[in-house]
C-alpha cells in the first residue's frame, strides 16, 4: 500500500487492539446494565462513568496480564514449511532466535539451505519437502516422527504458490497447482502431524493473506486459496479444542504477501496468461485494462520489504500461552477494509471500495 508521498504505509501487528476490543465492549455493556439495575431497584444511584472506569481498568489489567504470558521455548520443536521463500526463510530464522528447535522444510533452492544453517543455531535441522507431493509428505512425516517421538510444539504452514490475474485469465492447471500446494498439501501435512501436536497440546499456525477477506480482480486465485485455508483452520480449531490444541491464522498484508513470490517471474507469468487468452477474451478486456491490472501488482516483492510485523505475529502465535485465533499484521487501510467487509452489509462495502 503506497501513501501519496510514494512511501509504503507501515504494516502493524494489531494483536493488542484485537485482544482488548472485546473486553472494552464487555465493560461498557456491563456498566450500562449494572448502573441501570441498581438505579431501578433504588439500591444506589451510580453514573455510567463511575461504573465504567473501574470496570474497564480491571478488565484491561486482566487482559494484558494474560496477553503477556508466554510458554518456555526450551525443548519446543516447531516445523516450518516453505522455507525456500523469503517469508518461510525469515520465519525459520526468527523462531530459532526465540529459542525453539526449528525443523525447516525446503522444496528447492539448495543455495539458501547452508545459508540458513550458518545464520541459525545448531538446533535447526533442514529436511526436503515438496508440499504438493504425497511421497514427499510421507517421507517428511517419517523423518519428523523419528526426530520428535514425544511430540512437536507447533507447525507453521508457510508454503505458498499462486498465479495472478483475473479469474477468467488463469488456466485450470494453475488453479490446480495452487490448490495442490496451498490447500491440499497443507491439509495433508497438517493432518499427518496432528498426533504429535496433540501430545504437547501445541498449536497449528497457518499463514494466509488478507486478500481472502478483501478480494480484488487480479488476485482472484490468491483470494480463492486463502479463503479455503481460513475455512479449514476455523473448522480444525473446533475439532482440536477438546485436546487443548490452538489453531492460529496469520493474515499477511499485501506488501508482505508479495515477499512469497519472485517479482519478475510473477509479471512474466501474468503476461503469458494474456498471450494465451482467446481473441474474444482479449477484445472483451482490452490490452490497456490488462496493463493497468498488471501494473497494480508491482507493489509485490521487494527484497527490502520489512517483515517485522509478520514475524512478531508468527512469534506470538507460537509462543503466547493464549494466542489469538487470528492475527492481521496489515496496514491501517487494509485493517479498516477488512472490518468493513466482515461487519457491514456487502452493499456498503461496494459503495466504498468498488
């Protein structure tokens, strides 16, 4: 997201705001109810403010106390997928810095494997994992069971691949590859490791994009797969609650999402999509429209992109004693847009954003 001066708007971890919002609403409702009941019964005449101030002070104090509690990282084993990307690589390094034992899965990019080993502690271990291959998943799961027979604390699903373009532009082969990597691979790999996570009452952290909730035309494939992963996570959270296992969704913002993908390859692939369209489709959309949509993707993938908000959310999801079900390390504009999309009528969202 760019501001008028050409600088990107900062992405912010909204975890503290999200955690305190419900207690704030509860305290206000409690204050209104208590002051009304006491006044009606004639027991005491208290103003709303006189009840609200101590109520919100106590509620926020308890909330902040529970927010700051963390588990001990010593001896905790965390599996991270998709470490061949800049995001996955950074997550593995960040978790190693926090003191957990990281098992980092790479599907390619042999050059970054020794680099990660060199930058991290001796605890970190690397294994091969093509999340779209059932054979790779089976071998990786065997390796993890051998290295962690007493259970793993968490799995961070950071593997991702997507094509960019209008829904009509993207061939079914690209959609299938996205589903195999982002959804089917994540579901299969996570399901295979659930017995190990149940042993530790740990957590599952699924990394998605905010575009699952605020979809746009050129990001139709990305919105499709991220929405599916979020739905899977919500259902899995209900299933795992009986064992004390937390399921956390991290919704990255637009600029951070771009760090998953190589910019040149992404733009080249988008132009290939245009060349493969039928003449009727090209005439319907027009090349000017295509160039406009492609230029909107240039915000993606800068090797200098600041991932601190995302990494903080990942760290909180893994190490907080009481993690939030959803973290949104996004810009202010994206946060407001997501809230409008979720809580206001769709017609209102269309008037504002479409």
